[in-house]
């Protein structure tokens, strides 16, 4: 976001997609909120250097501060469905100044977990929610197998160990005029076949 956009967001105040932090002292809490933002369609923005009331209190950033924040986020916030880390965009304005960490939302990639737990944004607060294992299992099944693919056995990764390197082969049985398709995991030996 640009500085103008950032200031317009601050003017809207804290809410469903906006959170203010005065300093990075509570960055861990902020990261839980980013996980909650990432789990929604709209995504959201975490500001640092802004009071709860929306006043900018310029703070001095350490060298490589943005890189450290990005690594803390990427290392601790993961998609429950894809296992990929949450990728933040970080913009800072002035030093001393203020920063905004933005994440895209998306129901394809979320929900995200932070530090192994799941969080939800309700108004201007972030709550921990119980892991919904049924939802997780459904998401896992939708992700593991590409139902839209034309090829047979359209697994994206091994059902047992998650390895994405799968060996595929086919064999024709001329006696019965049938084509068999096989898929096998190179890591754990899991296999599946179909006609
Ligand atoms: Zn495997």
C-alpha cells in the first residue's frame, strides 16, 4: 500500500481488517491477528506505530526490521490446507515513522494457523478458535486430489506422507483390452491404481 492508502486505512480505525500496534513489543500477538486476516477473503493490515485510537506515534525501526518481521511471519504462520507460509507485504513510511504489514486473504489458501493455533477476527479483536478437524480433513481431501483434472489418478501429493513426487505409469492388458494406470510415492511406497 502507498502512504496515502495507509493513512486512509488508519482513518477508518481498528476493525475486521485493521489492527493497530504502538510498537513491536507485542508483535507475536499481531502475527496471530495476521493469521486471522489471512483466513478471510478480505485479508487485512497490521499497523505498527499507531495507537489504538488511531494516532501515529513514530517509532525508530532497527536495521532490517522488515526482513525480521517477514521471517517471523513466514516461519510461524502456515496454511492448514496447503502447508505454505503466509506471505506478508510490508511498507514503512519514514524512520522514525510507521509501518503496515498487509496480507491477502483467500478461502483457497486459508485457514492459516499461527504458532500451531487457529485464530479468528471478530470486530476489532482476535480470538483463538478450536481447530475444526472435520474442516481440516475436508480441505485436505480437496487439496490432495484434483477432481477437475482429465488425467486418471490426479493426486497432487502422496496421501500417506505428503510427498509431491509421484511416479506414474500405465500398462495395457491386451487380453482384456484394458488400460491400467498406476501411481506410486517415491518416498513411502504408497500406491494406487485404476483402470
Ligand atoms: Zn508417500
